[in-house]
C-alpha cells in the first residue's frame, strides 16, 4: 500500500491505482516524464548526459514529497558529478541535478504532517533535472511562491553563509577578497562580508559584472580582463587581505595565497578552472605552499556543503528572512542575454552548463521548466 496525501487530505491508495491520483489542480499526474540521465562518465556534460523522454514518474515514499519542478539550478560542480568524482560508487545510468523549486503534487503520509499538496518548496536533493522529483521531506524548505530567487539560496547561499560563519571570523575592517565574485556563490560572499562591515574586493570578467558587484556593496571590483589582479592587490593592499573566498583554482589560487595577510585564511569552496580536465584539477604552486603559509601564520580551509548538512536548514531560514526583508539580493541569470535566449526546458540545461564555463553568467544560473501540455492527462 502506498500512502499519499491528496488535495490536502490523507488517503491510502492501492499501488495498482497509484498512477491515477490527482494533483491539487485536479489534473492527473502523468505516467511518464522527461529527465536528464548520466549515461557515460565524463567531465564533458554533453557527452555524459542524455535527455530521456519516456521515464516513469516516481512515487513518493512515506516521508517523501513528489515535486513538479518549475526552476532548477545549474552549478559548476554538475560536471564533477557527471565525471563520477563525488561518489565513485554510483553506477551509470544515474540522475543529475542538485536543486530545484517546485510544487508538491503528492506526498507520503508522514510527510503530510509538515507539507501539503499544492505547496511551493525549494529543495536540495539529487535528480532535480527532471519534470518530477521525489524529495525527502527533510531536504525541502517551504517557500512563499515559485520564484527562482529562492533557488539561489539552496546551494550557493548556504555555502557562503555556513563557510563564512564557520571559518571567516569576519569583523569590522577586515579585508576580504572574493574570487568569481559575480557568480552564484560569490554574490552572497560579497554581501555577507559587507554586512559584517568588512572591506570587500571582488574579481570578475567584465565591466558589467563589476557594476553589479558595486550594486551589492563590493568596495573594489577588479575586472581581470582590464586590470592585473596581482598588480592591484600589491599596490592597494600591500599588507595583504585577511580572508580569501576562493572558487577558481589554478593561477587564481596562487595569487590568492600570495595575497594573504599575516594570520590570513583562505576558504576554498572549489576550483572551477580544473573541472573540465580529465583529473578535475588545475596546477598550483604546491611546492611553495608550506613556506608561504608558515611565514604568514596563514591557513587554508576547505569547505564542502555536504559535510555541513546539519547546519543547512538554519542557514536557509536565515537567508530567507534576509531576502524577504529586502536585506539580501539574489541575482538570477535565466540566460536572457545568451545567444539562443532564455534557458527554458530540460534541453536548455546543456546550454546553461556551457554558459557557466564561458564565464557569461551574473548571479546564479537557473533553468525554467514550464508546465508542458504533455505533463497533463
């Protein structure tokens, strides 16, 4: 027997009729859906992923929600997942996508204690690159409406919030350097550091991004296509910076380490410059790293969100309050300025991944999944 809550009421539905339950609008949930599936391990997203059009719509378990996705988030680390780097034990084929915003269309009996059919939720769970996703209720957060801005907080916002809270030791007057500052996570690192009354420097790749950074409080944007980062740092910050929030890797990592002040800390959340390589890494000056850190009493702290999942819910609640009160900007990039236009539909996720690696995005890349005619019976 499958326990489902329908139209806000609890009901027990026989498995043979499970495909015929109704969503909150009175339209039947279909038997089949589209989703993206990793069919080959590769850091090349287009080589690794296949769009499958006739997949069964999954059924929620007792503690689960069935979410009809409206917006899904694209992350640079999606290609680490397609390459099998995060969990080598996962065997192909497997689902892809880390986060989504959508509406609950069915749920298990236990999950109905907190959620209802028709409710809008944001969630961080695998398999979001699909029309429908089963999400454990414990990994969902109720949101007021289906807005893409809520999606920016799930991975990007909580990563910045938790890592800076745990390791940044931010206080008034500290100098903070954020690399890839106009990206999905960088935008939040900039704003949170400013709220702690720090002086914030942010690297970016265009004058348009520099203007965006100024709009969210960055004191010194550096467009590395018109200024040399190392020259700017040595000239304007000769004593170094207290905190570096680093996600680029390679030569940017080396510059960031050199820029650390005495007792400075580099928080490492990624190294996107290496993700498309066979190893997923980009070369750094590792042989000089011990001496550099020692002479400055400096440190490097890695941060991987999955290791801090117990803190994610409280961080998400705080970020939601800040956004709702107008105290936090959540920049969304839906691809409107891309060559082929807005990222709409699962097939556009391939373009969205390319877009992030062309360094075109400002803010979080989000793909919209409009409800298609085929989603109704």
